């Protein structure tokens, strides 16, 4: 069973979509921040440098979206934990090449609660476009699905 969750752009709901990046690579975090801060549609709340800090940081910052490095969650257990504790959170996986090529990885991430998987090496404009589509109107697994 799927339930729909919608995050509208700033103009429609009065505030920017808040984002946290969970990624060990400082260059990736810097690049994501610079990219998203180019528009008022997104508000950068910060980053997470260690996988073990993801749940605590999300609990403290309460972002709308977490951009999660696929290397930190090869089996989608972190996505599942995020979805279980924060069902309104949109988790977007930024996939590394070894995960981009496997439909099993992408299917497992979606089934665990990720709203999208986007290639980390995507062109910047395309990455933002895919991120916008992912959070605009995404069906996610219901916590009550059997």
C-alpha cells in the first residue's frame, strides 16, 4: 500500500524545502550545498559526516529531505530506520556507480522508504531537476502496509 506525501516549492507553501546531506565525502557535501543554495527553493540545514550520526542529526534538525550516500546504506537498513522514525522525511539516495547499475539496490532502497535514487555523478542541473521531481509528489510505502 502506498501513501502520498507532497513537498511543494517555496512559493506554494511559504518556506523552502530543508535539506541535510549525509555523506562522508567533503567535496560532495560542499558541492551539494553550493548547488542547492543557488535557489530559494532549498534551505541547507547542514551535513552529516558519519553514518552512525544520521538518526540523531535528523532528529535534531528535522529536515524535509536527507540526501544519503549509497555507500552508507548498501542494504537499505538506514533508509528503513529513517522511514520508521520519520515517516514524513524524504530520503533521496545519491548512488555510487556500483549501485546505479543494480536494479536490486534501487528496488530495495525504494521498498525501504527512499523516494528516489539519483546518480551522484549526474550533471548539476539534472541532479537538481531529479531532486525537485522526487520531492514534488512521491508515493512512499505506508507504515501500515502488510
